[in-house]
C-alpha cells in the first residue's frame, strides 16, 4: 500500500500521528542543547570557547580528581563541598591557615587586604587564587608555578559540581585576570 493511499484511507488520524512523531523528533533533537544550556553560562562559555593560540588566558588543562572523600577538616567553618572550604583546607594543610571570617569567595581578596595579607596578580605556590566572577566569586589553591613558562596550577573545588576537586593549569598571561592572596605582610621593623 502506498503512503499516499494510506493517508487518504486513514484521514486525519494519520496526520495527527505524523505531527506527534515530528514533535517528538524535535524534542529529542533539542535535548542535548537543553542539557548544555541548563549547566549555565559559564559551562556554555567554556564549551564554545576556542583554545586557539590567540587566547592566551584559556586554561591549558583541567583534570577532574573526583569527590573529596577525606575526613572533615577541623576548624573549617566554610560550607562543605564549596571552593572556600577547599582553599581553607589546603592552606591549613600547608601550615598557613587563613581566617574563617572572609565570607563568600568574591570577598576574600578585600578581606585579606583588610587583615594585612599581601594580594597581587602574581601566582605563587601556597597562594589562594581569587576572582569575583559569578554571583559568589571563586577561590582555589595554587599548587605550582612553572619557573620556565610561568604557567600556574591550582587545586579547586565546586567548579564542576559540589565537592568535586579539579586540578587546572593556566598560562602565565591568565594571572592578570585573578587576584592572589599570599601570606600576611610582615611589618617593617627599623
């Protein structure tokens, strides 16, 4: 039986079925796009940004290390699973604890300055990287700086999801976009 004859014989029921099938196909084809856009603008920007050589501030690499399954960090009053919790924990582990009163990540640099910490745009091991980007900002712990290239590596939490730890390396040129919180400045003694 030809499709034209089938449409004539069954009338509008087949047309309705075709419309339902077409609508279903549209939804199925749209699902991947809806999933990507539901992740938010930062994920969309990351996915659609180029890593070409003209973008000197894009991350060189990111490795997801998974969920933090270690013990609770004594004295860490920042919200568990967030970037502030992780940055505090790594500074504490390194023997250079920072205050638990700095609030959300977007206020860390100003609070650090107010409490006498050195803040600049120069990454260094044991520094805390800070940005005010996003509604609450973001902080991470600088684990290494390559002496030859200036590329710097951070350990961070809650970029890809609550309690998920990542290690990301940025080129030297990216440092200008971030603040780095170092140890307390020593008073000048004469």
